[in-house]
C-alpha cells in the first residue's frame, strides 16, 4: 500500500482538502455574485467574468485532483478526422497542449463520475475551459455548487423528456445565439413571439463579439453498473442488435436535439473513447474509482486514455433544419441519426475491447486497420494531468482577496477618521 492511501495521510489530506474546497467554491460564487451585481447593465463584461469563473472552478478541482490522484493523460488522435491534430503536443515540462476547435460538441462513453472533469481538463489544454457547457443530471439544488453551475448555464436534465426538451432547446438556442454574437451576452433581446415555451433570438452573425462553446455530453446518460448494463443489454436484445460488451446503448434524443439547435455554429463533433488504466474489463468504474475512493482514499486511475475522432456536421444525418423550433423530428430522421450513432458506439465498443485485451486501441501510426476495417493514421501524446503553473491556483481568490483588502482599507481609514484625531 502506498503511503498516500494510509489512514493518517487520508485524515490529514481530508482535513486540508475539504475546507479548501469549500472556501474556494465560496470564493468563486462570490466572484459570480459581484459580476452579476456590478455589471447588471453590462452583459458582455458580466458574461466574460462568469465564463472566467468556469476556468476558476476547473483550476480548483483539477489542482486538488492532481494532488490527491496524480496521473497521466494519454491521447491518441485520429489525424485524418481531427482538425489541427498535428498541433497536439506535450512540452518539455510535460504539459499537454491541444487545439480543439471552438463551437464544438464533445461526446464520450461514460465510465466514472469524474469523466466530466477529465474532458473539461481536455478543453483547458486548448484554452477553452471558460467556454464549457455540460449536459448532466440536475444538480442545481446542491448548496453553493448548484448556484454556481446555474450561473454557468449548465444544462440540467430531469429525466422527463417532455420537460427537458423545452429547457434544453432554450438553453441551446441561447448558446447558439451568443456564438453568433446575437445573444444575451451582447445585450440582444428575445424576439417577440406567440410561442410561450421556446425562446427566439435574432438571426445573423456579429463577428465583433462572439462567445464560443464546448458542449460536453454523455449519450449513455449514466455509468455502467449491474443495473444499467442489464437494462441496456435487454433493450439491445429486444431490438435484435449485436451485444455491447464495454459500453451502454446510447440515447439519441439529447444529442440529436443539441446538434439540431447548434447546427448554425457547431464546427466539429469530437467522439472521445475513454478508458482508464487500472480498470479491468469485468469491473465497474463507479466501484473501483468511486468518488469516495477517488477523493478520500486516494485511489484513482494512473492513466486516463483517450481516443479522439472527429466528425464534420455535414457527415452526420440530421435531416432538414426545422424552421419552427417546436417541431419534432420525423421518425425517419431519428432512425437515420440513431443508425449513425450506433455505428459510432459499436466502433467504440471494439476500441474498448482492444484496449482491455492489449492495452492499446488497436490503431497506430503505422496505418493499421481501425475496428471498422478502414485504414487510419494516429498520433499519440502522453502528458501530466496538472495545471499550467502553480500560481493559477490563486485565480479563484483574486476577487475575494481584493474585496477583503478594500474592506480592510476602508475600515482602517474610517477608524482613523473617527478615533485617530483627538
């Protein structure tokens, strides 16, 4: 057993990390509060500050994770499909540098409850951590964190599609409008409409101030477990489809809706296959690397492994663009999209099978065949999961510390004026 996992170290580490995490979250939320209060009538400044707090939270959680569970990130890129793939590299200090496209959608299989963190870190390596939006289950009621994520405009799901599709549509249209420069971040107002549910923003593009996005979602909706794996297998069997060994059957409606509403701005869909070293094919990540084991006991994956493939929007069957945002997709369009996504997921399952059996994805830079039989070229980079520099850890506290110093100065001056002179 490593000294990091011994009881005395666990107690001391927890006693330091938990208060630090709480105080940091309070500092981040305070920054958001100041932005919302002081720049109520300056939407661009307000949006910029709120976006910056996204990076602050990523810095906080990544910094703590790197201390508790230091690990490597191994990224294999399909160079034929991923834009700017040759620019992905690791510097002399083992920092990872990528060049993800802005206005992109990132999809991945779901393995553990911290998958979102590592994907968010991936955007950080492209200097896009302040542009992240995540579709996830509703966490808005969590004290402090829920308030912060609502300010981030994260897309919460209630698992009731009739409700979720309206909420998601409005948030996606707002993200799209901001990416075109015609959204609330630039002070634009909603168009008048008789539709009481779906909000409409002005059309067109204003290149003078656009707000890019990186949308992260997990089409499977949850992590593999005894219950979810059995449920997925039963549904796959009922549809007469081949079994999936390592991933769950993806849900199509959320991703389809996202791509439909963002189709005016989205540049690429990144399909990320995620596998963790230290996790066997007959083990569930939610058990081996549970949040308790991960952050309390210090057991995390030694390497986060990614295989990244890119898809152009024109190569994804989305059907015709609906002029009315409330119109449901036809069964035919949904079926074509489902067929495409299933092909992606079956290829992902084969990649995972290769990884579990051989420790490799089964494709490399020597033009070996991919799981679907085609020839691909790849590039592998391996770096540390860590911040760009240690001073970044101070960023979440800048506004709070400034407020404390100003408050102290004001009280000192007031005290001097009142009691300093006799």
